[in-house]
C-alpha cells in the first residue's frame, strides 16, 4: 500500500495579541476582586468622595474597605441583629446603618463611637440614606 502525503493548509499568521485592538481594550480592565463574607451581603455602598471607600454590610457588621488595597480599614459591629443598608455620607466622614430590630446608628469614620443617641424605629429599616 502506498500512502499519499497529507497536504497541510497554511493560513495567514494572526498578529500577536499585543498589537490586537481587542486585546488592548480588554487588558485595560482589572481582574475582579472576590471578598469572602461569612454571611450574605445585604448592602454595598460606594463613597462619592475621594478616596472612594466602600461599605459592605453583612450579618451584624459593616466593613469599610480601601479601594486600592481591597483591605478592611474599619469594622463596625455594634448591631444585635442583621445589619442593613450601611451608607457613607458624601464627604466620607460619617457612616449610618440600621438593623432588623429597628435600631439606626450613626458612626464617625475616624472614631469608633456613636455620634448621637441610637434612633429606635418601630420596624426594621432596609433602606437608609444619609
């Protein structure tokens, strides 16, 4: 038996990914950041002022993260029940959050203390804005 050689078709070489427009476009995006929480996240709020910290509300605490390092810069865990709607004021100096018992608290970012007496509501607040 005689075998005939197979002719391999040659296609034009595709330009390298460095010069490809699509690859340059997609490389400008950063990889996603995954942060593990031990309970479901009920709220995420981004501060409109620099350094654009963001507050993640989960379980009985509100954690404030630094935008560049993705590390926790402050943890507020003075809630008796599931915390809801942790928001940062537009100047980035105050944090407000409520819980399922109806308690609403205002915190200073620079100090770990309440700024005013706790506001007791008759029902739980799921959306709080400052």
